[in-house]
C-alpha cells in the first residue's frame, strides 16, 4: 500500500491576470469583489485549474465530464465502474474505488451526494419476447440505482482559502464586435463587452493535512502532482478570451518535519508589494510595476526553523523581490528545459 502524506505542508501560490476576468460572479459574470472593493477568487476556481490540467493529460477526475458530455455524480461513477468491469459498488468498497481512481478526490474530497439513476432492465433473451402476455413483450420498468457510500462525504487532504488580489485593482469594460454573415451579405456587427481587471496579482494559501491524507489516500507523489498542476494549470487555462492573460508567478511549499502539529495559516498575509514606478496600484499592468517583499514570511519561517524540513519553490523570472530568496530553498525546476 502506498504511504500517505508523510508530514504537514503549507502552500503559497501567486499568479496574475491582465485584461481578463479571473473568476466571474454568478449574476453578471463580473470579477468577484468584497464589500471593501478588494477582488477575490474562489477556491473552486483554483481547483478547476488542477482538474483541467489532469484531465487534459488523460487522467481520470471525479468532478468532470464523460467524453465531453456533462453528467451528474451518479452517472460519472456508474461510467467508471463500468470501465473497470464492475456493475455496482457500495459502502466502503465504493469509497475506496473512488479514492484509488481519482486524483482530485484524494486531493480535494467530494460531497458524495448521489442522485438516483434509472437503469433499463432489458429482457435477458429473445425467448421472453415470444411470451403471450403483453407485460412480457414490453420492456421491464426501469430500476433506480442510488449508490450508498460510507462515508457520505470525502474530506480532501488539501484545503485552500479564498484567493485575494494583493493590491488595489481596477475593473474595466472591454468592448469588441462580432460579425456573422456571408460574403454576399455582410450586416452590422454585434457589439460585445465583458468586465475584466486591468491587472491583478492573486494570492492563495493552502494546507495539506497528513491526518486527512490517511483517510483520502493522498501520497507525497500526489502532493507533488498537485503542485505541478497548479503551476502549469493556470497558464493552460487560457482557452477563453477572459482567462488567457494568466501567468503563474510564485509557488512556495513549506514542508514540516514528520509529527509536527503546526502550521502558520494565511501565508498570503506575509507577502507585501511595494511600488517600483510612480504608478498608483490601480494602474499597475505587470510585475515591472512593483517589488515583492517576503521579509515577513522569511522572518516567520526562521522563527520556526526547527519544525521545518524544507521549503521548495518555483518562481517566474519576471518577478522582482525586495531581497533575494534564501539559498537553502529548493527549486522545483518545473520550467527548466527537459
């Protein structure tokens, strides 16, 4: 059996977006904002980056589509059971199958809120159709299958806070036109517009808990796969006009000694930005407009040095820091040529 996560981990992840909408609200599809005007991104959006990255590489995910078609959770599980040659599964057996099969279930968990699914119970042989009663000639009534998992909720080993923009950002309206018509008859184009942020540097904080990992079967290998999916998933998400301007900037993994019951929480609070030009924050357009100050983060990490096994990181070459990164941090090398 694969060893589960060997110690607690904390994640700090920064990425930015320019002239795009990082996370539209349900009503007007505008960038989401708090009452004080600060923009934010949901953890669901961040997890979708990872799920889409895995799915694009042929890895099965629990929260996704079947061959491009939308389905509910029951349909997804029924399809997977059929794929592995099982008719049905329930209880702890079903949960074990889901955890062993789906990376996103091990990482993020899932509410196993299954809906009943109708199954057509077709005649077993042509002889049944030769029977005289009309009931025998007709199809049998569909039966309903509703999985009964134990437990009913999977708690993932990795949990993220809501992400926040680290500075004042400006919401703008981007306008365009769309023209549909033949060469013979071209009519007036339709004006389109969408809400976007001029520029935003977004920060997320996450925790990977070793105790939850025992229940969700998350391993060290899974954790590393998640970090890679976050880094590459953000920039791979540019398949729509509103998401194309996203770039990963900094990923830090703080990995504690086995047995340490400690975590800082909200590592994003230890990141400060200082202007590098005379522009106000709302007018920032790229990393050239600010310095990233990690001095408070480094101070906190140094204060708990005995608890920490190592710190690993990936950084964009476009990011400028007020002071250099520590020499004992280990680079992931995600962007190094193969």
